[in-house]
């Protein structure tokens, strides 16, 4: 049997957090995929903008929260700034699409 050792908490809590992140990532990709296929079908640039904004707001930060600490690429403060910057960029894109549509 494989031994699992976790850092930062109980093994079951860490596994539950990872499963939660995986579910959130799948849902984010599903929403973005739906927007992108709608954009390809209709050709509305607003749908493409929403797809980009929601990708930056949801999927990219989830991946960064897992990949960056795993690879040890950046310190926790830098990682936090990058993730927050990505989320802010996604919100800005969504707001631009919403207010530019009218």
C-alpha cells in the first residue's frame, strides 16, 4: 500500500482540499468551454472576452495555486501577488466586456 505524507495539515484535509480544487477546476473549464463554443458558433466577441476573463479569474489561479508551490518556483508572497494579479486581470476583462456591450 502506498504511504501518503502531507505537509501543512492532516492527510484527509489536504486530500479534501485537492479534490475541491480539482472539482473547481473542472467546473471552471466547463464554463469557459461553453462560452468559447458559443463564441465560435455566434461570433460574438463579448463571449470570447467573458471566456478569457473567467479563465483568468478561475482556472489559471487554481492551477497556479497548485503548480507554483509544488515546483517551488516562487516564494509564498510572490505566488500570492501573481494569483491575485491574475484574478484582478480576469475581473477587469469581465467588467470591460460587460460595460462595453452596452
